[in-house]
C-alpha cells in the first residue's frame, strides 16, 4: 500500500466534496440541525400536565388540594367544570390529560379523620405520561395531610434515595449522548455511501480501474476525507451537547476521542461498502444507508429503549449494530466518567466490526477492479 496513491485519491475526493454543495451541506449542517431538533424535541420529562377539576365540595380544604396540584409544577389546571359529563369532552378533545373529581363530602371526611376518596381519571393514550402523572398524584396525596394539619406526619417507612450519575433526573442528560451516536451513524454512513456509486454514475470509475491503484488504497483514500469530516462533526456535537444542553462530561476526553475514532472508522467503512454494493446508483445507496443505520440506531442501540426490556431474540440481534456499543460508551464517558477498564469490551467490539466491514469492502471492490 503506497501512501502517495492514497493521498492522491483523498485529494480527488476532497475536491469533489468541495464542488458538491449538497455533500457540504449534509456534512456540516445536518448534524448540528439534527442535534438541535432532536435535542429539544425528544424528552421524557413530564411537566405541565393539563388538568381539569370537578369540585363538588367547594370548600377551603378542596381548594387547598387543587392549589397543591397547581403549585407542584407538574400539573396545569386549565378549567374547573360544573358537570361530570364535561370531563369526557375535555379528555376526548385532548384539552386535558388528567381529571380530578372531589366528592361533595370530601371536607367532612377529612375533618372527621375518615378516608376521603378523590377520583382521578388519566388519559392513558400516552402510557409514559400517564404512568409518571400517576406517580406525581400519589406523591401529592401523601403530602396533603401534612399541609392541611401544619404538622409533620411520620410515615411508616423513611426511604433515603440517592440518584447517581444524573441526580436531577433530566432526560436530556442521557438523551444527548445517545443522540450523538445516532446522528453520527446516519450522517457519516450517508455521506460515504455516495462516494463509489458516484464514480460509477459519472463514468469516472473506469479511469480509476485503469490505474495501478489497489482496492485497499482506493478505499483508504476515499475514507480519509469523510473520516476527517465525521470527526469534525463529532467534535461539534460534543461541544454543543456540553455548552448548549448542559450535559456533563465527566470522563476522559482522550478516551472519548480514541473510541469515537474507532467507531467513525467502522461507520465510514460501512458507508463505502454500501456504495460498492449499490453500484451506479446514488439514490439506492442513500436509501440503503438510511434504512440500515437510522432504524437500528434509534430502536436497537439502547438509545430510547432499554435493551434488557426487549424480547430475547431481538436482544441477540442488537449485538450486530455498532451503535449499541457507541451509545454505551458515550453515556459512560459523559455521565459516569467511565474509564477504559469499564469500556474496553465495547471498544474491542467496535474495532472488530470496523475491521470486518473494511475487509468486506476491499473484497467486494477488488472483484470489480480486477
């Protein structure tokens, strides 16, 4: 393998990228735009749950209960209805997700020490919001007696909870690192998936075949510019995650750089392999790249859904996709400050995946060059 040949191919690829506004736009703007959109749009934090109240008691104690819902910061009381049948209209039209019904004898039972029942109807069409809202309501109901009696009510059990790695329980802190892995998987593979297909489509591949450039040299020359672009995008994404979204970076930056480089090498190699398979069609290559990277990165990497909750056959399939290991690496380095002793297995798996894909790309292109 001669370095001068690789350098010449890389220079040629850089010139093509520079002359192609679409590739430049994808390379420089798409990761930033996607991080902005997904970073703000995807959240599991539940706030301002729209709530309606049907208060039949209309006493100071019932108003105190409603005030506690308002002041919690989790519920927004949008209306107080006078008829029970009005609840259906609000829930059916999505104007409210929670309905609270306070019975006419609520204050009487509270004052006499009897168990006062409050009806709560939750819209379960969004199961995540419904489950979290149910937990908030349970917490408010436990605090309510202490508030109205102005004295401490000792519980039977006093759990002392300590949350590690994400003490504020902000969903953004674990979404952004996983999102960086997803964006890098899709964008880098999409960029490199066009490189060889473009040569066939433009008729310049025959000229490369007639040169003494070997298959490995051709692939390395084409990988180098996209690897540099992907690394630049990676740096930008990490900087935006830390500065704009406030995600803590507790781990070693050098370790993050090394493991990210291994992941990027495998991703650009996979993109080139797609480009070789989709000979002569950039549109087919781009579609294959998007389908084979976006869906697995979103659904099978542990980014949004815990792999342990998936069916066993699907858990086995997740081992095929490098995004699974990179999501673990990013969350570990960002939130836990994990070291190489904890992440070496993921690094080895990424290196093996990159080597396999690179070897397959050489083998596939070698047949066509010969």
